[in-house]
């Protein structure tokens, strides 16, 4: 399939369907640099009823450059890589015809592994400015197919920088769609329920207080924060403290002070210190605010029992404490 004359520098923009808005911005910004640029956006420039595969094949065969917009590595890129592979295959079929593939990728990530050997441009203003400058002034360095010289050697740095900023901003918007906003991330509170025999003059939560298990008490998931399992029961408050180095921790001292105050029916201020526990979902440590929630007393044959409820309020990593300092 023959190449059209070099009347324009043709760029095939390969992208995922969900990144159509990004592809349109890239097209507009590049075509705005010079009327000699012509971008064919995969999936957008195919008329209704057309033979999809043939339209793409024709567009690839006429292009001087394939520009792959590589956003989320976790997505399925099979089709885009197929387009890139077909484009490279055309190059192999014509010995004198060497085509180029450039990937624009997340600055925090990298180019797709199957195309690790091709040109790559981080989607940030400085790198995009260098790429667009060369594309305008030295296109033969980007694609060996172009033989007509510079597209626009007189393009101003301000014009190129504005196009680079526009592409970088659109790329950032596309990436944000793949990243769950922090405000939408939910870290559940955990509840530790203890049962203990009350002794007169208790100034702290007894170490031998029993951990109460169950759906309305301490769950197996909460126990996993301490590296314990419900199948290993019975557990005591001492067992939990052992697992998080809590015996002499400030948060434990604050809990005991709250317990002593509540037992004497005095007001108390929630503790400010954090407890570091294990979060199995994150596979790492996560800080929690231990807060004394309630104490319920009930008589029994042994004496007066207390059911103590402690809430573990998850503290966002990297965010300052919300408690009064």
C-alpha cells in the first residue's frame, strides 16, 4: 500500500477509547503548530460504515509517525500495541522506509515494555517542549520518512511551550481518571471490644481483659491489624498490646487515663497519639487513633463486669492529625 506524497507530515495518534479527549487535545495542539501537520486520531477519523481494519491500515501506511498516548499501564493495551506493531511491520517491509514510533507516557511511570526500544517522551512540559521543538525544526530526527526539511524552523519558543503545556495538562487530566481521588477512598473504623471484671480503684484497662469476638464485637479483620486470627482465640488485651509495642506507648497511656476518668464518671479528652497497626489491604503499616468509645457495666456472679469498646479510627498517611493539639 503506497505512501501519499510528502505534502504534509502525517501523525497517527494511537490511544485507548477512554482517552479520546486527550487524543483530541494532542491533535489540536500539534496541528496548531503548523498547517503541514496532519494528525489521524485512531477511532475518531473512521466514518460510520467503513471497514475498520482497512481504514486503520491505510492510515498507518500513510503516516510518517505513530504517536502512542500511554496513560494507565494497568489497562489493556493490546489494540494500541497491535497498531504500533503493524506500523513497525510496514517499516520492515520496505528497506528504505524507516518509520518511527514515539510514546508519550506518565512521568511517574514509563513507556510500555513492548516498546521500550522506541522513542519515549514523558508527559511533562519540559520534555514535551523538547520533543515538539525537534518535531517542528528537525522532523527527520523524529521520523526518517520525512525528507522535506524543517516543518517550521521559525516556530517561536512561546508557541511550542504553550502546546506542550496544553498536552501535559490534558495528559494529567486523563491520568486523574485512572486514579481514585483520595476523598473517595474509605478506610473503615475498627472496633476492639473487651470484657473485664471491674476492680475497685482500677486506673487502667486490665491487661487480662478478654477480647470479645463476633460480628457486633471484635471482628477477625480487626484482629488481623494485630497479626492475630480469631481461630487462635481466646485473646487478651495484653496479646494485642504485645503485637503493636503498646505497653508503654503514649496512646495506651491516654486510653488508660480516659478509662480511669470514665470509670469515675469524669469527662475526658480523646487521645492525640497514634497507634501503628498492620493493614492487610495495603500490605503495610497504617496509623490509627485509638479512642475509648464506651464502657457498659453489668453485674454477674463473679462481680461487676465492664464491656469496653475502643474504636480504631484510621489516620490518612501523610495527613496531619485532626485532633486538637
